[in-house]
């Protein structure tokens, strides 16, 4: 029985093309699967926006045009929530169950349907013990609001594009 290696999926950016090596992935690359989309978005967030996205497999898949633009916008949204998480990395509150990083994990766990209600529910049940916790709580609420606003704008853009082109 041959199993695929469990190496990290790597990516490289060359001349406007982001090539993601999916050959080492344990899953079958399927652009419609949430896991594959999450991986693509993370790689775009790490490497930068691309005009074309190439999934390197035994049979390469290339994403371009409005689909690539949409993935890049999702990556920007993902990156903006990750920035808030990086700000707290060295802070004592990063171990808290209601830290920004844990709330953002809840938010993105349901990708492609972001869990805004679950994330807000976790925050609503939290009662800050001091002013530092309160500041962190407010910062996390703002990050959620920005992410939701960005996602709503992206959904509107996708709807307009789908209506203009007659479908997805």
C-alpha cells in the first residue's frame, strides 16, 4: 500500500503565476473542496496576488480571470484577519480561549461559510477580567466586523459578476 508523503504543500511565485505544488498533498486537489480552497487562499496570502494560479498535480489545473481575482480578494480578507492574530502573538492573552487567534480560528473553520455567529457567540459569553482583556475583546470585535464587511462586499461583487456573465 503506497501512501502519499505528508510534506508541506509549497508554492512559488513567478511572472504573475502562483504555482502551488499539490503533488505532496494527501488530498485529491479539487478547487471546489473547502480544504483545497483554504490551502490556495493561505498560499496566496503568503506569496501575494497572482493573475494565474496553477495547481501542480499529475494533471495541472490553472485558475485565472475573475476566479483568480476572487481568490486573491479572499486571501486579502484572510490576511487582514491574520494580521490581528499576529499582533497578539507575544501577548499574555494569546493563551486565552477568547483570544483573537482562537476567535479567528472559529471564524475560518467553516470556510467557505465563515462562522461569524459562532465567533460572536464565543465573544458574547466572555466577561473581561481587566482592562487589557476588554481592549483585546473590542479589538477582536472590530476585526470580526471588518471581516464581515469585506465578505459582504466580496459576495456582492461575485453576484454582480455572475449576473453580468450569466452564471458562475
